[in-house]
C-alpha cells in the first residue's frame, strides 16, 4: 500500500518543490519510502508533530490541509462565531503552514483571524478567547530540533483541544484524502472574500494589558538596577518579552545576538529547549561577560522559560522548572498577602510529576494546591472549572516541572511572557531588599527540606520505538517492582485506573518508596521517549543527588 502511495505522491503536483525533490531522491529506497508512507502522523489532543518532509508520516502542506479539513468539519458542527484563530512561530515552513490552514478554513466558509507576524502560544490562546473563536491553531513543534514542525489545536476556551473534540477531528481526517480531500482556496482569495482577517492591534494590546495586570508588586522593578541577559532562542519571544519587561521598568536587557531574531534552523543550538544546558550556553557566556544578575531564555513558541541566576561567588546556576515553580508560588503568595490582593480560598495547580515541595509551600500560605495530569490543558481545565463556578479569581498560579508557568486566567496554556515578567519582578524585588533569587531558594530549602527533582529520558527512535515503549509499560504493570536500590515500594499509583486516582486515565506509573522518595515513569505524549522523574530528600544537595543516582541506576536496566 505504501508503495502505491509513494507513486501517487510522486505523480501529483505537490506545489512545494522540496517535496518533489525529496521523493525523487528516495526512489528505490524501500526503507526511506516505508518510513514516510507506511503510517500517517496521528492527530491527538496535542495535534500533530513530526519531521518536515514528504509523505503521510511527515509534516508538509498536504498533511496540514488534511488536518485542517478535520478541524473545519468539527467547527461546522459547533455553531457560534464560526471563527478560528491562527498563529505560528519561527520554525521552517511555519508561515506556509499557517497560510495553508487559513486557506482550507476559508474554503469551508469559516472566518479566520491570523497574526500578521509570528507570535507565541499565549498570543494564540488569547486571540482564540478574544474573538470568541470555535478553535485555534498554533503552528509549532515547541522546543524540538529544527527538522520538526507541528500543529497544535485549541478549543474555544483557549485551552488545548479536549480528547472528545480531538477524536472527532481525527475521525474526519481519516475520511479526508490527503492529496484531494481538503477544500482549499488561496490565502489571497480568502482575504478578498473577507473570510481571512489579521489579528487587530486591540487584541495584541489586550494581551499585554492582561499580562501586566498580573504584577504582584507593581513598580517593584522600576529603578531596581536589575541587569538582564535574554535569549529568545531564535523564536517568538523577542517582541512580547522585551515589550512587557520594558513596560514594567526593566530596561537593562542585553539580547544574545546570535539568537535574537527568528531563525528556524536554530543554528546555535540543535535543541532549542531552555531545559538543557546547550541551549543556555551562549546566554551564560554573555551573562558572565556583562556581569548580569539573571539570564532568561524562552523556547521558540515562548510557552516555556528557563533561567540562570547569579550566585554570591559570581558563578551562574541554572534553576530547574520545579525550583522556579516553587520560587514563583512563594513570591506570589507572600506578595499578594502583603499587598492585600490574595483572593479568598486561593487555588494553585501543579502536575502530578512536579515537586512535592510546592505542596509544603502552598500549605504554609493556606493555599489549596490541586494536582493534575501532565499536560497544561489539565491546569487550564481547573481554571475553567473555577470560571464555571464564578470563582476564576481564586486561581493564582499553575506550573509544570517542564518550565511552564501561568498566573491569571486570560489564557489557558503556559505563558513564558508572564513567566518572564514575574521572574524579573521577583529578581528585582529581592535585589531591592538586599536579597536574591539564590538566597530565597536556599531559605526555602532550609525551611522545608532539601528536595531534589530530576528527570531522565530514554529515547526509542524509529517505527518500532512506540511498540518498545508500550511493552516496557506493560511489563511494569504485569510485574510491579517491589523495590528500587534497596528502598521498598510502599505504594504504586497507576493512572490507567481512574477509579483509584480520581483523575482522567493516563499512561503514568508512580512508585512511592519507604523513605518518602518517589519514581515516576511516563511515556512522552509528543516524542518517542520514556521519561523518569525522581524526587529525593536529603539533609543537603549532595545526599539528595546520591540517592537519585542510586534510583536511576536501579531503573535503567528495565528501560533499556
């Protein structure tokens, strides 16, 4: 079957010259053809994500058109404004894919609001809500390497699409021939017909106003003298992040020159992910050179933000997503209590794989901390529940250990712009009282204990990778380990059993050990890898690290 598909694509007018060249180049290469055509990229709640190239198992204009026809079919059943918002980041072919999606929607009689320049995930979520859209589309592959692109679908609340909606879209995609099934008119024709319009300045300004309203101590950053190095990692963060920081009074910002402007090749770091050291390297060099207080880095679609903080001895230390989540929770709680802006019965939300240190901090401030499955849509879901009850102001903060933060209900996905603003405000405030982020973090550890949270990843590439991951998870369920590194397993939480967890079904296993540490095993929803999350507690960092290494060594043979 896949050989026939290959021949059909080869004979078609593919409109993108790169696709034709690629197909001609793999003629007679059985494995290369099979890899591109044996399966199709599957549309799920995270949308689509794959390598750029020709075929049904690649990201290209035809797969984008097919997916968008599925979205259009769903939108047409929803009533409402019959409008879809679209944004895109700096990835290769991002603007092409955004335009193609707009052309399919317009051909289906659906209105489109598309950004006239690349804008991040929070901007798409905001526009979806601002224009009362039925759906939103973000063309991005987040922090994946340059050869990837993707397509995230959002529901009317600006949150990533629900399982039910994604299932309907997927069924419609299955009925749509990839080369001929999608309705399509050119972008220009869609504009002429009045179906495609650009996002207005009022919407863009509305986003900035909403973000800046989340300041905890307004004015704290002005005149603080905070010195910042910032890298947008060649993505979408440059304009929104620098605008908001300037607005709140931070103007000593040095941008990493090689990573300043949009560049989908990500030539300075192969993996533009602020969670990893290589992506921060250029920024760290510049921070040392300029003696900056803080290094800030946002990923290409600006929904995650990572930092390095200056320590008293002049060195720089990377701050983990868990540490920053706890620091921000602590800062927001203390600041809002001090300012009298803490709502009654405040609620914070974190994912089940994020640090239990947040539970201790929330308890200290009398904040209800809700735990949800991994994936920011579940945090968005908690905000929606509060909104439905007329209590949305109770939500003060949500975070995931993977560097995703949100304060406020104006969007329903993680937002590196508000994250950047709050981190810089916090750093400026601590600087103004003779403290620092580093000092406050040490105080938190002293008060609550030295928690260590580390994540390891095991990759399973190729067509057989997903099968191998499935068999590993099945094996862990059939024969649950009774101990790791001599520590007894006292509880196994299997999130495939919602009747036991009280949360929706998910492929996650959590092992609680007799010394209070834990091991979480979870296949990634977007990449061919299994992630292991370790939480250990020690009297100091070296003891907590030694405990983590023992646990990692114990589980590694199971995952290889």
